C-alpha cells in the first residue's frame, strides 16, 4: 500500500479515510459498520481513557458494569428515549445455532431457541441502569449515586465512517442519581466542564460549551449540555454531551427515595458520555498532508530514535549512544522507541513516524558520534536542530511541552478565525459556503426555523453557547425577534 | 437486608451467593444470566486488569479492539470451534424496532429490518480476529503478531451463577500469530506461566499448571494449557487457559505468510484468556463466615479508619489525628478510607468492613487520643493490637505484606492437604466424597474411561500436571495400563 496521502485541499474526506487506515489507527471489519481498532489507534484511546478515568474518580465517581442487553420491555419504558433509539437497535432474538440440515458443515439459527422476550443490544444504558438503581436507592442516604461505565454500545447507523460514526463504538457513560434538581443540574454542568477541560488541556482541541436546542437534545433529556469542536474543513464535531434527565427515568422506572423529611420523592438524573469519536476529532484538528500529528500527551510513542549507519560496527556504536538516551528519557517518564530494524532504510522510517505523528524524532549518524550531537526534528513544524548529547533529555522535555502548547494555540487560532457573526441569510449562506466554521446568528427560538435553515443550508444549531450574552436582534431567516445569537454549522 | 451470612459448613453454595451480594460485589440483573458488577466488585476487577495488562505489555503484547459481532459465515469457518460454541450463541437477526401497531406506546421488532446474514454475539473472538489477521500478515516480517483484547463476551448458559458462570462476562483474550510451531507453543506456555504468576503472587491463590485432556480441550485447539485452583469446598476451579491452536484457524481463514526462504506457509496460532470468573476464585479461596477476605494487593480499600466518639468535639479531635494518618498512609501509596459518617455506629461499620474484606481496620477513641495510640485489627485473623501513633505507617506497611503472605500460605497449605493419591476406584470415590480436592490417580488415556468416571462420580480430569513424573501404573477404573497420574476433581 502506498504511504502517499491524498491532500486535504483535494478531498478532505478521502484524506481522513486514508489517514486512519495508513497510520494504523483503525480499519473496517467484516461486520457492516463495525471497525477494528488497531494497536496504535487503541494505544491513543487508552491514553484518553486513563486520563478521563482519573478525572472521573477525582470528581467522586466509581466504575461499575451493567449488562450489554436490555430486555425490550425495559427499553421501551422511557418512551422518548426508546423512540429516539428504536430505529438503530440491533436485536437478539435467538440463543442457539444448530447444524443446518440442508447445508452440511454450515450452521443455522435454531428455530426452537427463540427468546420469549427480545433483547436490545444497548445503544445507551439508561434503561438497564435505572431499572437497577430502583433497588439501590431507598433513602436520601443512598444519594448521590455517582457511577460511570466503560463499555461498547451499538447503534445501527446506515452510513458509517471510521471513529466518527460506527455501528459499534467504545465509550464511557456516566449515570448519576441525585436528591435535588439543583444537584443534578450542577453535576450535568460539572461533567460538561470536565469534558471541556480534558479535550482542551489534554487533547489540545478548543471547544465551545453550550446547550442543545430541543430538536438536537438527547432522547429523554430535559437539557443537553455539549462541547463543540471545529474541524479543519470548517465542519463542527460534537465532542461530548452531558444530559440533565430531570425525573424522566425515575418516573419511567419508579425510582423514589425517602427524603430527610420522610417524604417519597422521585430521583433526579444525569448521564454523560464521550466515545471513540474523539479519535476523529483528534485527527481532524491537528493532522496535516503528511499524516497524523499528535499532541505529546496522547502520543503512544513521544520520541523515536533512528540510527543512520553503514555496516554493523557503526550500528553498534550508534546503538550504544541510542540505548543510553532511551534509558535517560524513559527515566523521566518519556515514552521512546529505538527503531534499529535492519529491514528498512532511515528514509522509510522517517516517513512512517511522520505518518504516525510521533512528536519528536531523533536521528543519530556517524558524524553525530564524532561531534557528540544528535539531530532532533519536530513533527508539527518539521523544524530540525542539532543538540549536544547531554542536553537531549532537557531539550526533549521542553520540546514536548512546547509542541503541546503550539498545537493548542494553532487550533485555537483556527477556531477563533472561523466564528463569524452574520446578520442576514445571504451572509449566512455565503459564510457557510466560503469560510465554513461556526456562524453566529440570531435565531427566533422555533424548531420550524431551525428545520427550515437545515433544509436550505445543511447547517444545524450546534449549540446555544453558555457564555452568550443577551442581545436583542432578528432571526436571520424568519425575521422574527431573537434574544441571542446561537452557533450554526455543518457538522459531522 | 440482614448482614448475617449463612455459614460455609451449612451450605457453601448459599454462603457464596449471599456473600457476593452482601459484600456489594455483584448482583443478578433483569437480563437472564447477566450480572451487574457493582462498584466495589468492579474496583477489585480493575486492580486485576491493571496488573494483568502490565504483565501482558511487559511480555510484548499490545491491546486492540475487534467487533462484538461475528457474521455467521465467519463463525462457522473453523468447524470444531463453531460446533463447540454453537449451542451457546446469542444471535442478532434484526436491526430495528418500530411502534407496535397493536400496542400503543410499545415497540416490536420491525419485520422489514431482517439482516441478510445473522450476527453472532462473540462467545470468543478467534473467527473475527483471524479473518482480520488475514489482511495483516503477508510476510515473516509481520510476525509474531502479539495482540490482546479486553472485552465482553456472551455464552448463553442455562444455569448461571454470579461471576462463575454468567451469560455475559468480561475477560481478556490474547490472540497471537507466529511463523513456527515452536514459537507458538512457547507463547502458549509463557502465557500460562504469566497467569500462574499473576494468580499466585498477586491473588495469593495457588494453582496447578497442566494441560487438558482432549475432551476438555478448547474447541478448535490442538492443546489447552490451564491453571487449576482449589476452592474451600474441595471443588476445583479452572482459573485460566492458554491454547495452542496449531494451524487450524490459519487454514480456516487462509492466513499464509512468505517465509524468509520465500515459501508460502500457514501461520501458527495461540489464544489465551482469563475472565471475571477469577472473582469467584478469589472469593472462594480466602473468605470466611464473616465475609470477604481480600489479599491487600486486590483490596480497593486497604485500611479503614473508624472514629469512636461521643459528641462533635470528640469527633473533631479524633478527625484531626485520623486525617493526619490518612495523609501519611496515602503518601506511601496505601489506599485508606476515613469513615466518619454520623449516620452509623462504629459496630455497624466494623461489621460492614469485615463483610467487605478490608484487610486492616484502625479504630481511634478518646482513650487513644490520651495515650497517643490507635487500635489496629487485621481482617484475616481478627488479631488486634495497640500501636503508637507514629508507628502506624510502618506497621501498616509491614502488616499488609504479612497478610498477603499469610493468605497465600494458608491457601497453599489447604490446597496441598487436598491432593490425594489413590490407587483403587473405591479409594477414589471415598476421597472424592469425604475429603474432596484433587484426586491423583492413574488414567489409561482413553476418553471412554474419562467419560465413565465422570458419569459415576461427577469428577472430571482437571489437568495432566506439567510437573507430573512418568510412573507406570494401572487405571483406577479400567485396570488398563497407565503412564502417569492425572488430577481428577469435581469442578465449578
């Protein structure tokens, strides 16, 4: 397979699809819409998981595990939630295969092994979890209940794309129960803030915090908070959501608690999740025509060391120096790979690590041996410098921090340059087509206008930003009065 | 719910079921045979995962993720494997629900949304993984391929028990590909050794390493290595298995590689796994009539501090001392909980932490304040001692190590006392009924005898121990000649 990528300005979508495969992140599987996450891609996901898990635990949450399957009768209990996901449900109807009498060596579903009640493969776990919480919650002393689950979920999507929209994906889903509305709303906001903190400070992806309009809300939620990121092609990507569920699930599953005053009250709920979709956001925020660019925080290999040599004796000498460097770098917690494969030339290796987004590359050749130097190159800017050998550790440490910062600044600049205020529908359409990005426009607050604009432009309201100031104006499409601007964009 | 447990010698099985629920480890869910792993149980599983994951990575393995579903045509490709699991397969046949026209507000499976090909929910992932490896392996340079997956799997068992046998369970499954038979066998043995090392040195559970007889082998394997543990009731429990798969899957999925000499050869395979079943082994090795007993390595809370006080002022004074201790213990990496809940009495708390197996309990009362001491109790022996406050950290550190060792020694003694050599079938049955445990007996090597003994005694051959010496003898049942003793037992 050629390592050459399509250029972003030729075909962004093709560039993305190629990059995901060529950088060994993921690939399509034999199961329609389901992906295989390859070791290199999974290693990045593990870094995300580890950091998020720490942040969840620091905010008082514990992990647990609930069943993959949801009996249909539970699934349909919260009607809006059920209605929202019904069209995407994979359904288990049988529990046994048997030899196919018509085809020797083949199997068929055993018609005798039909389940009395069908099982839905969880598209999200509110139903099964709230049915469980019913038994866990009796009194205000049992609250709050702050639980997270790392799991796979299945939503039968018709059009899928690696990481961005797959039938099966990996995620975490937090499900909390509270005694009061205020506490539940505070939890919803806190977890949206945790997501923003993680995505901005760990992944170097700027986001806008906001709430969804009613039509974009999670099925079964009273309010959906979200963080919205902007990709290089000017399309928005919803990076995480945190839902205030009110008492909807408590009522559907009859979950009540005895308050301090001894009254029976319905419990208040939240749920919140981020998924392997974040891998897509990562790729489309930082990468370039040469391949993946990874913030050092997420790089499975932060530094690669490549020897440039002729003959075994030179390799031996270089390896001695390289192994010492590797040891010193590991000692300060930096992940390093020394690639001394003799089956590939240095140029091949350089391209490979460029494609895979390794932040720092160190090359050591015979001249470096003489001079006591190494050549150090950074992936994001391609800048090279020669460094004294005993300055490598300090330089790499500083450089990794600088790259993390620099990627953040670059993404922030791009994002900020792509928020455009418009005051007419003509302008709205022009900006959307020419510049792309977020269009900040007045909206009259009706689902009709929202729908009409979507029909005409494919742009949706990504969010009503939390930091938006009240500002009287008129809706760009309907001309009706509006109280504030919202952010529109085409979206993934 | 009463915290009182059934005693082990009254009804071991009932004791186990009660303990799992009362110690907040897991419970049955609304889905037949599927469990909810509660936060306290999950925290123990996370500790196992973290340690195993480290050990897998240290032996060169990487994590990846493969689809939950296996198309039926792939599933049936390796016939023995397919035949072995066909009876336990949950099958997805449809991908959509719709409103039920006959029952307003209810859903039904949309008959129009039938899948062209049914999807099996993975009972194990050889099929989907080897279908993927086909594209990853072309040359000897691509080998070995050393991959592990943390995942949920589903096996539709008719009789289920929490952790021991559940329809859905969590596990890891390693799947490796090698250029030679020798290398694949070495990998199979290495991973069985990794499991033994983990289970013995981390979980304090002694195991016997061996290989399975043909009839107990993994479906599709050439050889199944295993580690077998012994529970307190004298029944064996298979704690982990590592399979040498030969070229069976390579042939079924046509996975060949170009050797160094340029020849096309089939790839050699292994797979190996341990699951949440290990939680059952943990419980049934160390726990007692008062509840769970946890080796400190696996305890989510290693030390609990309980204040004994009257009135707020006393609590304030005790808390000052307690908080300092908590800080000092955490500083050396010990996980501590300070339980100053005012809703429960000390006696209640003592019972709760006993039930949950917290290894060390520290109580601080007004007299301790005066004397500058604390009362320290260990969970495993119930021994108590008074300790000077400034000796707490060192004492706890030493005590945790001692408890880990002591549990290991106790389990080892029990296990060794329950391996009995027998030389007649009368003796065989007597030992099995009276003492239980492993019965070491001569076996003629035939499946018929193995089956007959199972029929008559319910005992199966747990393994042919790797360290067994050759020893001529006669089969205890058939009287035919035998070359070595094997271990029989009743098993979970």
